């Protein structure tokens, strides 16, 4: 049974496409676009989560002060308070990434495209050569998952860590490391 497929120019792009299709990445909620401190404060005070974010950011003012601020967008609010409101707003506006599920980390990965180790360069996933098959369960996913959770897993970082932490853990270094120097890759997860 075929699983999800990622396609991209580089191996990293194909890996990234496949992962983003499986798991929701860290992202900004579209409903949080206010720029002015007053609009941000108004939106934050409309929800329990917003009040909690204000508290966690360190905003400690009386209810009367808060009402004064909310009733007048031109109220003279100190810059340090505006910064706390902005921090709370950004903390609520960013939705965390879902953790990478076990079926992704434990899956069987098939890579099609040019694969080079040492002097052996061949196009995998053709009649002449099967896809490069990797057992994800043998890999070390910690670095990949850490970068994913904080929203810093670029396609290039994913490719580098996938080679070093998953491919090498499963099938070894190869003749002289692994190079994915083709122009187009397809990655399937089974």
C-alpha cells in the first residue's frame, strides 16, 4: 500500500513537503494580525487564553488601569507595558507544531532520485535501481524533532539531519558518505 509522498527539487524539499503534509507545523494564526497595542490588548482580553498570556508575559496592572487602557486607544501607556502586551500577543498568535508522530519516525522511507556514495552514483526508483529504502525506526529523530517544534526545521536542515541521523543510523556511512545531488526527488513513507 502506497503512503504519502513528498516531491521536490532537493531531497530536503521532498522530505519537508512530506512532513508538512503529515503534521501541522508551527504557524501564525491568521486571526492575529493587529499591530497597535490597543487592538492587541482588546483581542487578548476577549479570551481566557489571552488573559493567561498577559499574566505569563508579566503584565501586572489593576482592573481599573486595564479598563482605562481598553476604553481609550490614545491612552498614554508606558513603552514597557506596550512591549509586554506585544509579547503576550505574539505568544498567543503562534500555534505550536504538532509533535512528529510515531508512524512518521518509525515508517519505511523510500527515496527516488540520484543518490551518490563514494564513486557510485545512480538514479534510484527506476527499473535499473530500486528506491533507497530507509527504516526510520532505526534513526535518531531528536534533533529533527527539536528543530520542528520550535519552527526552525528548514528543508536544508531536514536533509542534513535525515542523512546523518536517520540514513546513517539505519544503513551506515556508505562508501564515502551520502550525497543527494540530483535535481528532483520523490520520497514515499510506508
